[in-house]
């Protein structure tokens, strides 16, 4: 059995990652999934969260927001609405977005779209989290 | 006859104009190249999404096995009374007939749907200005979004729409998006798709069409009216009206592209073929969520990517049109300089001749 698999992460704007990985974690809609080479074929929705994969002893992190993953024994492909590497994340913007979302949620305004604000908050938090993992 | 100085001044002004149009052509060519790359970069995602949806159609029994009726509302055809038309034009002019042609096609579409209510979403300043003049009655709560709002998409609350709102007329503008094309992001297209889908599923509109300039390459472009909703068939565009480039336009486009060094090849198909395998390998997948649930989550994304694609292609087409127009303008300026130079030389020669005659006849009279 091979000890690596091909990994591709694609967004509507570009191909973000095309790499080889030895193991990875995907934020599935029903919880995080750990993927090793030779995984059974699987299709899942990807929630807001952090993707990490190991390659030659080096761990890479990406922040993703909504996506879709196909896992095959030697190949993992992820379609993500956004996927950002730590160095691409605009920390200030994420912080502002977080504040705004928190305010919206706290305001108790009945017109607030809670689901929307909540997911905005989650996205911002994930981005901030991933940004701190730069270069680890 | 004009004097030499006037003509010389005129020539200088035309030379300046030519310099500007030439620079504009090169800028458009560079922008076109970038736009083409972006459109290309968006292809794998679109292809993968399409292929996984196709494979889910059979697994999730989206179509009722007995009646063949689709079970998802975005696929179901219904009586068409209220239509939404998305018109994609450019924000700027000086692009030849680019904007005019799109608006003409849009008007023709509207004519073919007389008697029905049509809502219009205008993307691009040129289209908005035209449609505003033509359909001045605008309902009060028109969603006006500027680039500023779009910088904070997370915070923007979707506008609440009251369905009982009175119509301003059979044709009305319901949304305007100006200044989004220069910094196009997927989130903008997906926000629009979300709001369109919401209106569609609430029954406010029965079908959605998109007028835009399709752009595969400089020589393969056409003006299309495409049906976005209900989705007729996944992976195939439901084109309702299409207009190819005329032979003359094509020749001009080729010339402009050659002189500006823009490639005319169609995009590489092998990328598409690889992407098309996504999610449809001949194995039994474990579905983390039931296939029908996955399908429901993916279908709106499909609408979003279709709109995104249309916008990307439209941007590329706009730059191509501007490049061609500027190439023509540069050539015209060159012709004009030539004929003006000729006229100037004639005038100068005539003046010299006249002076000689005067001297000679003056000498002869003595």
C-alpha cells in the first residue's frame, strides 16, 4: 500500500493546493475526518473549519468555508468555496468580521439573520485560528 | 483652403489621440489575458461540481422513477408568469458595440416575453444606465449595491423583500450591481445566486434568464440568453437566443489579438476531462450525508458558479471588445494622419506655387 495520496484543493477562483500528503484532516459536516492513504471511497460535505495535511513531516493548514470532498484510496479532491493558506489570510479583516458578527449576535435585534451571522463568526474565527498556525 | 498651421495642429491632435488609443489597446490586451486566465482557473471547480451533481442525480433518485418528474424545486418547470432577467454589461464604455449588442439582445428578449412580468437585475453601469432610462419606474426598495458594501459581505444583511410589494410596471429593475466587475469575487456571484434562488423558491419568480457575452476565446464568442432556472439539464447550458460574431467582427478581433499578442487558442480540454471524473468514479462511495441531502446542498452552488462563470466571461469579452475597438481606432487615426499630411503638403505646395506665380508675373510686368 502506498503511504501517500494525491491531494487537490480547488476553489471557484483557482487551484489552491496540488500536493502529495501522508495524512490529512477534513472538517466534515458531521465532524472532523482523519484521512490516511487507502481510505475507502467517500463523499462528504465540508463545513467551515480547518484542513490540515502532513507532507514530509511538515504540517500545512488551510481555512475553508463550505465545500465538498471526494476521497479515493490514492486521491483526495476538495471543492471549497474559499480555501486560504495562513499567509493569505487578512487578519485585520477577519478580526473586523468577527467583531461585526459578534455585535450582530449580541444586539438581540429580531431582524438579524442568526444563521448568517453565526456562520460569518465561525468563518472569521477559523481564519484567525489558522493564521496563528503559520509556519508551524 | 485651410492654412498649413491649422492642418499641422490637427495632425498633432490626431497623433495624440492615436497614442491614447494605442495605449488603451495594450492595456485591454493585458487585462484580457488576465481575465482569460481567471476564467480558465475557474473551470476545474465548475467541471467537478457538474460531474458530481450528474452522478448524484442517478443515486439520489432526483427524478421520480415512475413519472420522471424532478423532485427538486430548482429543476421543476412551471408556468412562466414572472421572469427574472439578469443583464450583464460592462461598467465602462469605449468598447465598440459590446454594451449595445447585449442591451439589444436583452430588449429583443423582453419583446419576446411581452405580457409577462419581468424583473431585471442589472450588472454593470452601462446596462443599468440604459435600463433606467428605458424603464424609469423603479420600485422603492431597489437593492443598490456598490463596491463599498461588497467589502464587508459578511456583515451585509440580505434585504428583506415583501412579496406584496406593488409592481412598478410589467418590466422593472429590482437590483443594480455597479462596480463589481473590476474586482470580481466568487462571493459576489454566490450572493446573487442565493438571493435569486430565494425569490425563485418563494414563488416570486418562475424562471431566471441571463443575458451575457459568452467568451471561449477571442474568435469563439457569442451573445447568449441562457436559462439559469429552472435547471433544464445539469452540465448543459439552456441557450435560448444566441448570436455569433459576424465574419467582419471576427476578422477584426483576430487582427487586434495578433497585433497585441493575445493567444487565440481555445482552452486546454485535458483539464476538463480530468475534472469531469470528480465524484463519479465507478466505486461505491460511502456517503457521509444522504445523496439527496448532498444534492440539495450542491445545486444552489451550481447556480452560483454558472453566474460566476458568466461574469468572468463577460469581463473577458469586454476587454476583448475594447481591444478590438481600440485597434480600429488606432488604424483610423493612422489613416486620418496620412490624409491630413497629404492635404497639408498640397496646401503648402499650392502656396509655394502661388508665390512663384506672383513673383514671376511681378517681374514680367516690369
